[in-house]
C-alpha cells in the first residue's frame, strides 16, 4: 500500500514536469496554472517570484522562437508526505527559422524542484534551471 | 485499485513505445507485429495504411543506415478504458559510415499515438511523427 | 499484487540507473557502492572486474572534465524473481572548458545491464556500455 502510494505520487510528479514541457512547447502558457503554486519561485536565468512572473519570463523567452522542444528524462524524486523534491535532466532545443533556414541552440541542463501536495494535486513550489552546456547559436535566445 | 490499474496500463503503453524503438534500432522489424494493430495507420513522412505498409516504410528508411538510435522520453499518456492516447518526444540519431567516417543526422520530434487494448495487450492503432527539427547531414536519410 | 510488485521492482531498477548517472555527474563516486555489487563486472571501453575497478575507471574518465551529463531514457526491463535484465539509451555529454570556451563530446549509446536483488535492494551485477555514435571533439575524452 505504502509502496503503491509512492509509485502513484512519483508518477504524478513526473507528469507535472512533463506537463511543464508541453505547456512551453505548445505555447499554452496558462496550463502552467496547474503546474506551479501561485506563490511559486523559480531560478530561470534570473530569480522569479510568483507564478505570474514565471509565466511572463517563459513567454518572453519562447514566443520569439519558431520551435522549442524540452525533452526531460532521468527523473530522481523523493516523496516525504505532502512535500517532495526532484531533479531531472533536460535537453531543450530552441529553433529560429530565417531566410537561410533554421538556426538551433540546444541547452543541456538540470531542473531542481520542490513540490507541494495541494487539494488539487501536486504543484511545483520551486524550480531552478541549472544550465550544464549549450550547443549551437546563442543568438537563437537573443544572447 | 483504480490508480494501480492505471499505473500498470501506463507502464504497458510506455513499454510499447520503447519496444518500437528497439525493434527499429535492432532491425527486428517483425517485432512490430506486437506493437501495431494489423490495421494500424501512421504518418511517417507519408500516410500509411496497415501494419505491413508501416513495416515496409520503416524497413526502407533504416536498412540503408549503419546505426540508428530512437531515444524516447517525456511521455504523456491518457487512459480511457480500453482506449488511450499518448505522446512523447524523440531524438532519433541516424548514422551512415563511409570511407571518411560516420555522418550523422539527428531528428527531433514528437510521436502522437492512439492505443487500443486487445486480448493480447495494448497495441498502437495510430502513430504520427511530427518532426520538430533536424541537425546534421540530410543526405543520411537520402534526402 | 504481482503486477504491483513488478511495477515497484521496475521503478527501483530505473532508480538504480538514474542514481548511476547522478553519481557520475556529481562526482560522488562512492555513491556507486549502492549501485553495483562488490563483485560486479562491466564493459566500459575495457573489461572491468569488481566495483573498485569500475569506480576507478569512471573516476579517471570524468575527473578531467568540467561537466558531464548522462541523460538516460527508453528503459526496457525484464524482472525474473531476484534477477533482472535491462537496457536503456544514454546521451552522455562531456565538456572541457579551455581559454577559448567549452569543447563538447556527445556519446550516444546503450547500457545493457544484469541486476540482482540483495537484502539492501537491487544492485547492478553487470553493465556493458555499447557506444552507438559520437558527435563533437574526441579530444574531450583524451582520445
């Protein structure tokens, strides 16, 4: 029973990270309302306070792109009652298409998360993106 | 119990996508008989009707290669009784080795699937490959 | 019950592979004591006998690097009582940073594993790395 509950919780927490990826890549930013707590914090290149600030930051980064793909894998999750921590690896491809064809920037990194169980399910309370490497043209992200 | 059944179904559906990858990359194309319904359809660069047409298409694409690797991750699955839908991200590396060494073409994309539960287990009823980006030499796939 | 036990075992086996990745990339090599049997064997470029030899090999390969990222996904696992076999795909990024910036070598491959259940949990009895492709500068790994 305990093991079963833990599997269910862990699947729900992986689902949360997967929902984040598809919300970003489908440009359905309001889906992040079901991913982050209203008062969530994040480190996404800069420190962000509150879900609205997180959504604005993500929108600003992704709207100029033609395609993005946030592939996540290698999930490590620890559940402790109604709190949990987790990390996973990501490879996030960023694409801008110009007159000469597409230009790519791959960002390899790690998400480090804290989660809280609410009456509506698990939510991210804090997410930090640790960039490990990049490959491609930094201009894709406006750098 | 319901949650447990759903976890079991979801694991079986991820297994199906994993079996697809290894069938392709091991060139064990007949293993796809346990992955697709006989009357399955697919969009793999072109519209395909029936498992045999799907197998032929995959065989034609992969046999000329020296190596392929269909890494899949970021699985989103929704089970509804004996039907399910799912999507996942893939990074498919394609390699041809010539006198000057290997030439690579990475294809980044998404599989969008519909599944059906049969008496022998879950099967893919429809799979669409959505290519999001490529990186490398298009000649690897004969383009 | 049987299905539930199998899900728990499979999650534990994926966890083992994930723990391996983070032990390597965090340079916490002694965490591998909880991953491999003391008399484990491995094929990591060369044949290795015993956990200490495996740890030495990994340490020698990774300590010279500035960053590594062993992303694993696409897990195929078969449990048979207190034994199991598994394989997964990896994309392992290797980074050295010099005066002109970072140099990258990505290694794409497959881990092929045999596992044993012990009183302390599942452990890797044998791991073989099959390299499928590389992309980047081989000098990053000293080749």
